[in-house]
C-alpha cells in the first residue's frame, strides 16, 4: 500500500542521501547537507508498505513562491505512477494551496510536470541565477 507523508520524522535520511549523492542535479551532497535541506524545506516522503521509495521537497514562503526540488522515486519502483502521486500530493497539500508561483528545474522530466500545469518560463529573460 502506498502512503505519502509530510512528517519529516518518518523520512529515511540515509536513503534520501544515497540517491542524491550521485544524481546530476545534486551531487555531491553530504549527509549533513541533505539533513539541513530537509530541515529547511516542506518535505514529502512516499512509502510502499511503510518503506520509503521516494522523496520530494518544496522551498517556499507559503504565500507567493514555491520551488520544487529533489523529486525522485527509487529506480526499482519507477513506471508505476508513484511520481505522479507524489506531485499530486504536493499540488493538493492544504498548506501549499495559496501559493501563486511554482517553479522547478528539470533536464528530462518535462512530461511529468506538464501534467500538473508546469510549462516553460513565459519570460525567461527576466530570470537570473548565481552559481
């Protein structure tokens, strides 16, 4: 049975770190950095029979802006609709309902996020970044 929870105490932080330490968007990230990111974000864990199989987090001010980060499903559980369930849980979370602007970055999952109303930036020339 699949459950999705925002309870940070349920998160398997070593599991999250193990995935994030090698993935293109977050590597290298230490266990301590993963914990700090979790502590300062609105987090979602997805569980199959109480075992964590995925994760996502939202950085937000709860009014104007939210940035979706670190969305993943463990490889052996992909292709079963779990990522869609995770994004749906984020988009329908009562504490996040009033947010006006949602953003994210993806190299290869546009098809997933488009189902939830995400699109390319309308005015990318207005966006800046510092790396």
